[in-house]
RNA sequence: GUGGCCAUAGUGAAAUGGUUAUCACGUCAGUUUGUGGUACUGACAGUACGGGUUCGAUCCCCGUUGGCCACCCCA
C-alpha cells in the first residue's frame, strides 16, 4: 500500500527556497503562487516535515470501493438479527478498564498483552474495548434490563481494538457484529445463536465448519484440569516447553498446542466432555440435538478452548472450510457465559453470544468472488450546457428524485462531452440533455446511452416518460 | 509480543552509485464553446521518513515507520 499523496508541489517549492537568489522562470501552465505570502512568513511552514502522516499500525481506512461489501454484510447481519427478534444496541468504544479486567479474566491473552489501556486526562484508567460482550452486560445491568421480558436479545456492530501484530485479516482496529441473548439458560438459545451464525455465512455462500465444544461449569473444569495436569505431568518428558509453561498458568491451553511432538499426547489426553456434570452434559447434548434437527453440520472439537474466561458450557468457533485460505481461518467465535453477569455485579443470569469478525467475512466474500445484492445505481444522467440550462437541469434533477428515480449529474462541468463521458464511465443507461434550445422550447433530450438513440420530450413529462422507458411504471 | 520478507506517481510495473527516474492504467484539459465508449495531443503525480558511507545515494549500511508471512493467539 503506497503512501497517500504528498503536499502539492508548488507550495513546497515556494517555501523550500525563500531566499532564492534567482527565481527560475516558472513553467508555463504551472500554478502561480504569490511569493510574498510565503517569503514574508517563513515560520513553521518553512520547515517542511517530509514525514507523511499515515495510518497507525494495524488501522485501516474502509475506502469507498469497499463500502459495497460492508453494506452487504451489515444488512445481512441486521436482517438476521431482526428476523430473530433482536434489538440493536450501541455501546461506547471507551470503557472503564476494570470492566474487561473483571469480565474477561486477568490471565487471558487479550487482557495481558492486547488491550489498549491508558489513563485519560482525569487519570481514569480507560480501555478501548477489545470485544463487546462485557459492554453489553454492563449496559444490561446499568439499565435494569433484567426487568424486561427475558431473554433480552441484543445485537451490535462496531469497531474493537486489540494491540496485536497485524497481518491480513488481523488488525488492531477491527469490526465485529454480534448477537447476545441474556437471561435464558435453555440450550435452545445456544442452538439459535449458532443457527444465526450459520445463516450469516451460508447465505453469502461462504462454506464454514462449526467447531463446537463444552467447557462445562467451573466445577467441571476444575475436575477436568486436575486430570489433565496429572496426565500431562506423566508425559512431561514428551511435551514442548510451552506446554509445560501452559500447564502451570492456564492448563487447558495445552490443548491448543500445534507442536508436532505434542500431538500424540494431546490426542490421548482426557477430554472435558467426560468430566462434565450431568447438568452440563445434558445441556450440551440438547444443543447438539437441536443443531441436528436444524440440519446444521458441526464438528465436535474437544480441543476447542476459547481465550476468554467468561465462557461456560457451550463454546464454538466458525472456521473456513478450505484449508488453503491462510492462517486467519477463524471467522467468528462465541459461546455461553452463564457467570459473567454475576461476576459484573448482577444477579445470576445465564447468557449466550456470538461475534463474527466483519473483515474476515468480507475477505472470504472477496476471495471467493461471491455475488452480493445489486447496488443502487443511477438510472439517468442529467447533462446541461450553460448557466440557463443548468438551472433547468437542477429542477429536473430534483423532480427525478421526487419521483424516486435515481439520477446523477456533474453540474459544475461545462462541456457536454465531459458530462456524457462521465455518464458513460458510470454506465448510466439514460441521459437527459438540456441546452439553450431546449430551455426555450420547454423540452429536454432523452438519450439512450446504449444505442445512442435520442428523442426530444416535454420537460414536464420527462420523469414520467423515463419511468415508462425504464419499465418502472407497471401496466395497469 | 517473537522471528522472517518487503517498501519507486492514485494503481501495477521498469531502471540506475553520476545531468531531467521509464512505461502502462488512472485523473484533468484539449483535438468544432451541442453529444460518451475508439483514436490523437498535453498536463498532473513518485524513490516512506531520519541518519551514515561517498566527491556524489533512489540504489550500499543502520535506525524509524508501515505492509505482508510464520509463531503466539484469535476476529
């Protein structure tokens, strides 16, 4: 990606040599900049800092050419959310740092090495949110949403921040959408969240695999961790250094190890499903049954351990089906968080969530060149010649809009040639042309840009005639 | 956070330790002050930043910044 445009050359030239002995003759056509203006005040601007101000590492502009994708994904999220009865919520990007320290767990990677935490001007410790679930829970508590009919179903869309080393599909500011269901412990909730996620990807045509596991409740995990640690201790000579370290700090993380040598040990390691209480196991089985009923394929992955402490019971991750898609294959993650709300000061309230990564979904859509809904494009271009006709053209443009016909124009341009060129470049099927003659006659030329055929029509009837041409006016 | 690769107009490429850094696309203007797609002419725009080596650096070296890749981890 190249750096943006530099500052204009003429300005640079004038400031760069304020005491030039001999001004070289200015090239014909070069814009003339008044010398006195810059020579008199050579102050700050006279010391040009060539360093280009550029994006902070891991930040990205979403350029106009990409908005097409963003809009499509946004509308799909919104559509699914509304179809499933979710209300929209927007929470601030900046939150009290302790929200995430308490919410996500202090030994998680996100909190330990990725979170943007700093003191603001009041010396308050604030955080750029690394995810939104904690914020949604905060809002749920702060606004007494437990007094609303349960479950409360919310969806969001916005930027998240994690200070990581960027690469494709991994940024420091990235966007997530999300579905949250608070106040219901039924496994059908888990299944529904997964179903919504599945629809999001499949309706775009992105093939995905849903990895699913249960992490049980803390008691289950404690029991399991003991077994796991015991098992790994027995094999301590065969594991990598990292696994040994993990075993001390966050034992379940050993299941994430990709080290070749650790694989056999990992494969025979105790599985958490065998240590779940009846309650947790029944819940998990129910979730899987619902998914079976819905025909949603899943992959039972007992090494799936998610990076946030707040998860309980069901956890899942959506992964691209193709192997060769690079390393950023995790498109989305989610799960149940039955204890988070209590942890953040509410009464015990079960909940479940999912957070699809928007950039990664868009990356998939682009890589696979998947079709998206058609864009709303102008149907007609309004061209004019000279000031008198420009006024009429402006009126026509307004009328077209009122009739619901999307039009385009470049009223600041003079030549008809340039205007038709513009219409052509934008592939606009029709053009209205108004010149002196048409103004006097009260007419306008309607040109079919495809065939070049044009006819003169009455100015006042133009929108209706065009409507008929476009087939927008249905025969009665 | 660790390691590696990379950085030339808006985009994609080319070139060189020595005048003015090349080409294509692009953008703007023009080739009849009333007609687009083709053609022609012209203009615009660049060696990321800072330092070092050198008579001389866009080229060699170091640093910074940024991108990409792998790991960590995840979205």
